[in-house]
């Protein structure tokens, strides 16, 4: 017998409960009465039943007992060896791991040992989960358009790819909506040429004149807009966390191991060789340091995939890697970007696209109740006209001209500069959408771009001098949407020795060595 729910005086209630709460209205335990005590025989019976259940549970690798979900590995320590170590447990890293198991084939489903190492298991600073979750076809580089098209098809059929038997269907909360890029008279010709390239690659994109733009979106101020491009399909936004979890869950079910830790050191084939040093080296071990500990685990490996995102360049500075073989340095930096949310009761409705203004400010709706998300990256170059004709490579070779760039936010933490919204973003938004003059900011956060300062494109492929290190980083804000394609491409390269689905050879390291950037003009 026991009292109603909420009664503290029943068998199994909180230890030391003296009586029922007077407000519960228990008829068994009047206020002030002592809590009932179970008979000794019943307590012994319950203990025997509990021990029987514990004995029937499978033992863990550490010798303890506990239920282990299928496809998971209870030991948080990394294994002694792995065929492939993927450094970085963001969506790109998990995509690589997933595609490695897919391309391995059913006959070797558990043959290849793949280990994913993530230093931030809560993903509190991860670029993946701190993004706004957009996908679009509108890029200026052919390879980026192709990756977007592949990823759009992958997300459309995500349950066929990442569904796990006996688990609920995957819902990434995809919201289909076209991107709307606005161009000033100075940039109109460039946008029109870019749209033609997108159409050549099969993307459904239309051009809108100011009159057509106003007719379709009457809430837009079309002043200073010469032309706009609008995506008609395979564009929109989704929940980044859901996609990351789907990749991680599926890869784990296929036998991929993961651990929390940080790769801080390597052992290579030339660490103990006498001069002269050879022109290349192989990584033999990675040293994975446990969280909040000086302890590390050496893991023997055949291949290392650098998918460390904003910290990919830092990984190449780790102990044990020959400095001379890591040149030129990987031009990837963590760049902090703010995302602000606001409410505007009379703002754009359900037809609101993902709008990218001529000024670089962007926004999209967030749900259906007059809420919006948006932000803006600092302009690459100031409006000083003589600098407009120079390429990004000019700024790399003549760094003194960085003085003319708008100051980047300090990436040492993820604090938000609220003045940036008030002084830089809001005036641009209100000018383009007059209704936003009365908006109310509701919240904000900051995240990182793994920003490739060379040409703002991902670096995919083998390192030129570290023979068994491969790179998959530097996507400069579009890594989330390109993760399915980039992971597939990397897996093809590792298993088959060549790209098959998409030809991404131009995104390799050679362009960095040769000083030939592949500029992407569509970075938001």
C-alpha cells in the first residue's frame, strides 16, 4: 500500500521521509504520522530481485555491468590502433567516417577500424551546431555548386542513407525556401554570370528585375538593387544538430568508434632520424590526450583525416610533426561570426526567403510567429576604391593592406558584441526592409567559421609531404551544407584512390603551393 502520487511516506520514497506532506491529502498517512516501513522480508526479496537483474545484464569492457546500446562502445578510452583516425567530430568528420563504412562494402562491414576524435564532446564551441543551418545552390565556384546539389539529394533521402533500424525516422526539420541574393549596379554583371554557371550545373535559379522583385516581395525596398537571383528548389534551412546526430548515430551503428580527447602530438617515420631530413614523412601514431588530464593514449594508425575545422591549421603545428614538412602553413583561421534573433510583428511572412543584401547582411525567418535570424560577416575590403581591383592573393602577399579590412571579432571566446548589431546590421536591415525599423532583439550567439584566408574554399585531399594525412577543412561557412558531399569525396579518395562521384581535385593542396586561389564570391 502507498499514498497518492506525491506522498513521501511510502515504500521506496525518499530516504528519511518522516511523513506525508500535509497538502497531499493522503488518507493512509495523516499529517505528522511516521512514514510506513516495509517489512524486512519484502526488503530482502527486492534486494534478491535486483541482484538477479544485475547478474543478467551484460558486462562492459571495463569489467563493470550495465546495459550497452547496440552499436555503441562504452569504453571512453581510445583503442590502441585504428585504420583511420578522423580528427574532428563535427558534421564533416562524421560524414567522412560514415562514407568510409558505406564504401567499405557489406562483406567488410566491421573490418575497417575508424576512430573519430572530438575534443568538445558537448559541442559548445562547434561550428556545426552554432550555424544557421542553410543550404543553397547559389555559389560562384563550380565545385561548390556540385557539392550543394549532391548534398540536397542526400538530405532529401536522408532516411534511406542515415536511418537506423528500430529507431525513429530522422527529421532534420527542413524548411524549403529559396535564397535571394541582391546585387547593386556595380555587381549586377557578376551575379548574372554566376547564375548562368549555376544553371549550367543544373541548379534552378531565376533572375529578377527590381520590378519583378517588388511584385514578388512587396516588403523589400528595391532602391539601389539592379538585379536579384532567387533559388527555386533545393534551398532552405534545417536543424544542424539533427544532421550531426544522424551521421553520428548511423556511423556508430556501422562500427565507427569515437572518443573524447584532443590530438596534441604525433609520432612520424622521421622523428628519430639524423639529418638530412627526407622530403616526406608518414604518421605512425597520434597521441590523444584525455579531457582535463595529462594522460594520453598513443593510437597506431594508417591514415589521419584532418577534419578539425577552425583548428585544422593548429593541428599541423602539433608536437612531433616536422616543421619543414608542414610548409606552407595551412591558411585556415577561426573567424567568429554572430547570429542574432529578433521579433517583428509586421515583418515578412511565410514567403520570406533567405535574403542576402547588397551590403552583406542576411536574414531568414525563424518559425511562423514573426521571428527572424540574421547576421553579417565583416566586409573583406573597405570601400576605398583603389583596393577594389586587387585580388585576395594581393592581400596575402602584401599583408600591410590588411589595415584596410574591417576588424575581425576576437576569436578567443564566443562572447557577443551587441553593438555590432545596433551599429552595423540593424541599419542595413531596416534600410532594406522598412518594417524592421521596429524590430526587437530577442537573443544572440556566436560561432566559428573555419575560414580559408586564401580563397574561402575547402581544402580537400592529401597533404603534399605528410603522406598519410588527408585534409577536409576550411569551408568558410558552408561546411555544414557540403558535409555529405565532402565526406563522400574523401572516402572515395581513401578507399579507391580517386574521386568518382564529384571531381574535386582543384580543391586540393596544390593551389595553395602554386598561389592560385579559386575565389568563392558567395560566402555569406
